[in-house]
């Protein structure tokens, strides 16, 4: 048997409403209690967690691993290492790969690949529509049987409300949440940056806030009509926050997530045409940031994630219009959210931040993760919430480097990641 | 004037100070004389290589830069999108680095993407001159507009300039706005609300949708071409309605002050944004703009080319 004892840490386990200085025991890949220990003390791995937070392994439910099809950007293996380095033991990967996982065999391939080489748990999503084209439904029932945790056309957005309505109705039958990238193609057009002062000044095509809000509103109506959860991915605008807040107050099964770049940066960052700031949806105004932060504080936006979107240097080193959208985030998101939400703005406490990275996504996706309950898989993250560190993009585990946060000093980060009882990353 | 030129690149007017703009205009003044001599050539850039790299089509601006370079004794190569390796899938960065490997000293870039000149300027030792990038900036056009206004009216400060037409998609408008405001002019933008969004007011200009209210007060009207071939239909219902609401017709031209200048960056659509007779009338300085463009571009090439060495 293998046994590990994590000593003297501040154990924060929102699932069990625990927050205390204590020891945590891991035996044979499970969280356990003292009674399960049968090893002689000399064979027990000791980890000193004094002054550290010990929490359930974090979950990032919005990650692009780029495999199959785009392994020059990232692989399941490198993406999983990046996740471990960021404190994540479970990641949910998006379906805009090639081939698209709109069929059970591609899902099987991803799961096989992940179990062979990924150091953290990788959970696939399936496509809502065939080839993400937004026209015909993918075989959602077969995808459910193949083990997807949700369906989404992320990177794309189903424009036909009737198709979306039937997808949500069908997903309800097989008990899968629907995740949606909210973008009205007619309103957004060829927009590349937030429509506002900076798009006007720089002459870059604008991506109006209403382009997101129109689809958020659509999703609220369909979640109500179908009585089934729709989760709005990477929300960015004050209007979206207001819509989701009002709908949740009425008991509608709608939820939303926030990415760190959308609260760390405004659209002013694009003024030098640096494509590392080009992301979809785009960086928005300070008013939007303030609303997102309020939405996080009052629980309207319940999930934090990265939308980790790797691209190769040569793909980003082009004209602004031509560059692909996306920012990598697995290795900076926890630091950014700790630094901004907990330390600087003091909008949420550590326990809530951990809850938004564990209990909330686990509940939405109905997955067995995000808890330190006895018997649970021994996924544990050790966090030093006071550690000041400098972001060094050149030292990232990710295969890509497209981060605008290079050189930033952040307060707080994961210092050790334990997946299934094994240390998979350590500072 | 104590200003000295320190920039290897000219990317836009937003980044220039009023002193720097005036310095270019003064330098252009000296070069304008050259054009009237029998020998129109000076040796300022002899031995230098200038590449006219036009990824988006242009005749007027490219010819003007080419002639300006000839008059400064530079060697000139013209590359268009069709003849460049961009059509073979080479990136802009690689094409430009190849040109630099051939020891090009000055790269004049016209590109459909906003920010493309800055992208290259950050990566090349050669001077990069923006000859128009997307809807962002067209600095030499604005400089020649400023030069023409100053030449005709003796000053810029205090003048009221109306820029009329498709502002949203216009790099000429943006560069003019930045330059005019820095030199103390008052600027009013006029055009359909879809092409002149209120967001522009945050740049420090006024916005009006009633041309007849603006024309009597203007010292300069700068008419922009309606780029109907590039636009999605929803921006305005059609040319007929555009002319009715915003065209500078003969009737409307009567509202102008007698000394008001009529400008246009070209190419003009006669009978659309401007009536044919008005374009050729006494108040029109459209061809003076073209002539001044040469002097202004000589000044820009001379100043930036001097820094790059």
C-alpha cells in the first residue's frame, strides 16, 4: 500500500464545509482517515503543509487541449502537465479539434489517450452539432454513453434557435448539461476587439457586447422552456451578468463562468496590436470588469475557468485581423484570481474561490470530484496564497506561449498538485 | 524650431506631437520648392533602397511615394499583393524579413489590416512608413491635408474642419482627426449614423447628422469617398439616399463660406459624395493636395530614412 500524510495544512474543503488546520491522509489513491493506515510509519510519505492551503484538486471545466488534430499547439499530455502546474487535477476539454468529437469513437480516442499519458484527469465534452456546424444534432445519446460530461459547440455558437432548443431538450433526456459559447454571428460580424473607444480609435472591427447578450438571453429562454441547465461560457459583459442574475433569481437553470483575462485586462491592452491580447470574446471595458467582479461576489457567476487556448508562435505572429483568438491560462489562472479577487479587490474569500473551482463545476457536470470526503479520489492541491511569484512564460509546461501575462507578479499559486494520491507537480 | 526628428518609422499621427507634425510640414515646405525646379532631384537618399510594399491596391499613394523616392535619388522596388509571396502562403513577417535581408532601408506598407505597419516596425531595423492600414491610419494623407490647409489658410489652429462621409471605415478620417486636434482645429464629423457612431465624440470631435447645419460654419470640408463596393448593405440604404442626405451638391455648396476649402483624398466619385462641378470649382484644392502629397512624402522619407541609417 502507498500512504501519504499531509501535515499541518489549512484544510479547506467547501464540499464538507471544512476550514481547519489539520492533517490529511491519502492511502492507495483515496482520501482516508487514520483507521485505514496499516503501513509502518517509516513508509508513509510525509508532506509538510504548514502555512499552506490544502484543498480538493481544482477543476478547470474550459480547456482546449488541441488533440486530435492540432498537436503543434498543445497535446493532451502537455496540456495535462500545464494543468498540474496550475493546481488542476481535473480538466474538461473542448470539442473544436480535428476530427470533432461528434461521435463516440473520437471520444474513446481522447479517453484512451488521456488515460495513457495525461498526469491529471481529462474529461471530454462532445459536440452539440455535427462537425460544430450548428445545423444537425450530433448523436448526443451515444456521446453520453461514451462518457462525455457535457455537450458544447465551443468556439462556435448555434445560431438557429430551433436547433439549440432541440439540443437542450434532447440533452435533458440523457442528463447532460449544455455549455454554450455565446456569440451572435450577425451582430459580431468580423469583429476582433470590443466595440467601444479603442475599436473606434484603432479602426479595428468591433465585437459589440450585444453580440454576447443576445445569445445569453436566448439561452435563458431555452433553459426555461426546456427546464434544463444551460451554462454560458466565458461571460464578459455587464449586460450578460444582469441577465443571468435576473434569470437565476427566477430559478432558471442558467449559469455562467469567468476567465481571468476578462477581469485582469481591459480593451486598452490592444492598443499596440499585440495579438497575445486577441481573444474571443474580447477584452472589454472597465464597466464590464466591475460588473463581472460583482457577479462573482454575489454568486451570479459561479464558476472560474481559463479557456486555455494554445496557439503556436508563428500563428500569433501575424497581422491582428489574421491572428487566431486565444490566450493560454492553465498556469496563471489561479494566481490571477487569487491576486485580483482575494487579495486586491477582496471580493471573495479563499473558501469561495476554491468552491468555484471545485464544488460548483462538479455539481454542474455531475462528476465525482472536487471534495476531500473520505473515500474520494486523492486529488489534492496545495496552495501558498501569500507567495509572490513572477510569471515566466518561457518556463510554462504548456506547448504554447501565447500569454499576455508574461512578467506579471502575482500573489498566490499552487505549490503542489496531487492526482490520485501521486504528486504530479511540485514547485 | 528646436524639434529634432527621432523616429525611424511613421506609423500614425496619434503618436506624433504637434511639434513633430509641424516639423514634417516645415520640411515638406523645403521639398516643395524642389518640385518647381528644372532639375527636380536631390541626392538625399542616394544609395538607399525603398520598397513600396502594397498588399492592398493603390495607384495614387504608391505613385506618389515612388515619385518622392525618385526625387530623393533612392532606388525603388514595387511589390504588390499579387506579385508577392503572400499569395504563396508566406507570412507578412517572413516577406518583410526577406526584404530586409536584401538590405532594404525603407519599407512603405499599404495593408488591409489595422496595425500591420506597427507589427513590422517592431520587428525590422528598416524604416516602416504606413501608407494606410485598414481603417486605422493613413498618416501621409493627413499630413498632406494639413499642409494644404496651412498653405491656403496660413494656419490650422482655430479653423473649423468638417470631415464628411464614411468615417467608421476611414483611415484618412482617423489620421486627420488626430492631426487636426493636435494642431488646434475644431473638427465636426458628418455622415450617416451607422458610419459616424457617437463613440467618436470621445476622441474630442463633434458629430452631426445634418450637413446643412455644418456647411455654413466650416472653414474646410474634407469629403471622403463612399466605399460602397466594400460595404455591407446595412450601413446605408443606397447611394441615392446618401446623395440626398450628405452629398455636396451644387445647391449645398452655396451654403459654404466663400473662402471655405473643399478637399478630397481621392479617388472621387463624381456625382456621389461631391458634385462634378463642385469638385472642379474654385474652392476645390483637390489637385493641390496631390501636388503637396509629393512634398510631404519626400519629407517623411527624408526624415525617417535619415534615422534608419
